[in-house]
């Protein structure tokens, strides 16, 4: 299945930066939450040293480019399953010590090397996101921070209702619950903060939503489902508001 995901995002890489409005808005929300967290926790000193950063599921490198803009960075490593995405990211991250790694973040090792680990709208492609996030958090060294955003299971209510009305199975992946890491709040070795961001993208008809996902390679499913979209062709005069609900997380290792 990961091979299919890789091929899908390889194909979507050429359109990704033109068609990823939701990813850009989610990234901005995540960066805002991160810097607000630093200010609230009086962690301005966090940026006094040069940081070693890891970006998981970096895509075209756009989020890395933005996150390092206001930080002092010693080095950055960018990981993505798609070699075509990595090629594009190489053209964006310059004048800084950088490493580009075509790899599956489900099997990556070495999180303890980094001061900041980031991921924007990627970790929901993990085979087990809860296991992955717990593995990353447990590997963090004291003072290191892990921030990420993912669409959660409150997303796509409007679209799911269309499929329900027509007695069809919704063909996309099951998304993580917004409370997926709620037990982190009980961990006294972590400082944990989360925020949900509702976002809307409008389409002239429901089928356009799936075409839009295909443009960036995000239409692939890790679930074995029958993809029956033909009935959507009949819904031509049907304006659709695709409702995304994005969970943003900031996790700091305090001891």
C-alpha cells in the first residue's frame, strides 16, 4: 500500500504547490500555535541556540521553508515517501545545512537527534499514527519539541452525508480522532497543547472535490474499499463546501 501512496504523491507533486490551499492554511495555523506556545511558556531562549530540525512527510518543502524563516537553524532533514516531492523540496531549502531523505516515517529512527520535529498534514498517512506519535514523543530529549497537524475524523461531514444519502460507502481513509493523543495530557514528562481549526474549500459539484485531491496525490486510500463515484456525476448543480477539521499539536519534552 505504501508503494501506491508513493506513486500517487509522485504524480501529484507537479500540482502540489498550486492546489494545496488547505495544507497551506493548516501549516499557518500550526506555526501560529507553535510560536504562541513559545511565548506563553516563556521559551524565547529556545531559539537562542541553533536548532536541528526534522520534517516528516515534507512534501515539496514549503512548510520547512516557512518554519525555518524565523528560527536559528543549524541543520534540517526532510523526509518524504515521494522522490518527486523530495526533488522539489531540494530547490527550496538552500543556504542551510540540509539532508533530503526518501523514506517512510513509519520506520524512521533517530528522533533523539533533533531539537524540533515538525510535520504538516502528513502523519495521517501512517499505518498507526498513535503508535508513531508516542514513539516520537518518547524519543525526544528534554527541551525538544514535536509539532504536527493532521485532518481529524470531524472532517468531510458534508461529503459523507452525500454518500450516506445514496447508500454508498465513503471511499476515503478513516482519519484520526481529534482526541487521539488525549492521554498525553496525563504524562508529566510532556507539555501538551492542541487546537482544532475548521477550514472550508468550496466546489461547484461533489466530484470536483475528488478531482482536487487527485491533483495533489491525496486521493489514494489505505483502506480496501469499493470506489464508486459514478453517481456523483449526476449531482451537477450541487455546490459543495468541503469541511476540513484540522488538529494541531505542540508537544514539548520537559524531563
